């Protein structure tokens, strides 16, 4: 892989995601094990690749967060992230209200809960004011081996994203985002080379209307949209929108109504073009049938 892939953009409440981290030079994905009666072990797992799997990747749980930046709950299927003794994150019967904390980039307006930019937006979580700890280790045939705990450096990666330039959402998004995230941090790893498990890692954006534009940079804390970066708008009813396909990070705040109107115009024009083709096809069909009938009648008259 000559250049690493990228992933950038906001992640809204209700969107599915995985959680990753890098410890030393090792890449981990949040996993769950030993689930019984609604409880179980939650840990960052270094065993990302699995040669026995058809995809070459181990399966990992997909999470969804609901709430807001002041308090959210995170679930995966019928399981919840809860906090037990020693402020340790675990799989629990009832979710614990969590606050996601990151201090590098300017927080966006609701409904955005998280940001992602090439494994660079590092989160920690608190519960009732206490920092939450997460186990890390490796899955084995006998279950997880726990090697220690971390409480920071957690990256949130969206399951679905829009592939740069083509605006296509990958079908196997779980595998796509794991490969993208892994190869951002280790582009020279053998798994990221052509023909291998993650050799075709995809770059993309979390917002569809960003994908025709160049890769952009999130606004740092204290900056807003248009400050040579993409970030929050002072008006919560506006959306930071890229405006140049040649100048990176050129953006301005546009009202949500205008954004949806633009998208509506594009959809409307597309539908109109399809309908026009259908109308032309029907007219051509009718003309062909009449021409055929006229030709047949002329032939009969000459007989």
C-alpha cells in the first residue's frame, strides 16, 4: 500500500461503530466474551486477523450510542456497556450512562456524538465523574487473556462510510472499517499489501455530501467551520459544508434546509431523468408498434 487510507467525519447518535485503540505498536478492537445472563467480559482484543475466517478477520461486536455528549448509553445487540467495580467497563444487564471526553478537536452540535479522523481523535469515558477503565489483551481458544487496562486513546470508527469520490457505501462495512483503521496506523504491514486481507482498504467520509471533495481536517478546539478546517457552526441550524474540490478544507456554514434542498434537487433531477427516459421509451414503443402495424397493413393491401 503506497499511501495509507483515511476516514474522517462526525458520527451521529444511532449510528453503528466499532471501538479501536493502539497500544505501543499493536492495534486492538473492542471485543466481548464469556457472556452469560446478560453479563460478560469486555476487552480490547489484539487478535484482529483470523486465517480460518473467510474474510481473514475475526468477528467483533458493533455498537450504537444514544443520548448526547452530556450523557450516553452504548449497546451492542441486546448487550450493554456498564461499569463495575474499579470503574471497569464490562458487558452488563443495564447500561451505565457514560460521557465521552476528547480535548483535541472542537465538539460538533447535536446529534453528533463522536468524531473520527485517521485514528487521531482519542477518547476516554467517564461515569459519575470517574474515568472508566477498559481491559486489553488477546482472545485465545480458552477465552480472553487480559494483559492490563487502559482509560484513554480510544478511537470511534463508523461501520458505514462513503467511499471517497465514488460516494459508495461498502456492503461489508464491518470488515472495511477494521481494515481502513488498521492500515491507517500500519500501512506497511503485510496484511495491508495488495492481494492480502486488507490490501484494498477504502478511504472515505462519514457524510455522503463530503465524498466528492478532498480529505479534510477537523477543527481543533477553539476553532469553527471555515477556519481552514471542518467543524462546528456557531448556528446549530447550520452544517459545515465543503465548497471546493481543489482547495482542501475550504468550507462554510450552510443552513440544514439548504443542504437538504440541494440533496433534494439532485434526487429530483435524477428521478426526472429516469422518468424522461421512461416516457421516451414508451413513445418509441408506441411509434414502433404503429409503424409495424402500418407496414403489415401495406403488405396485406399489395397482396
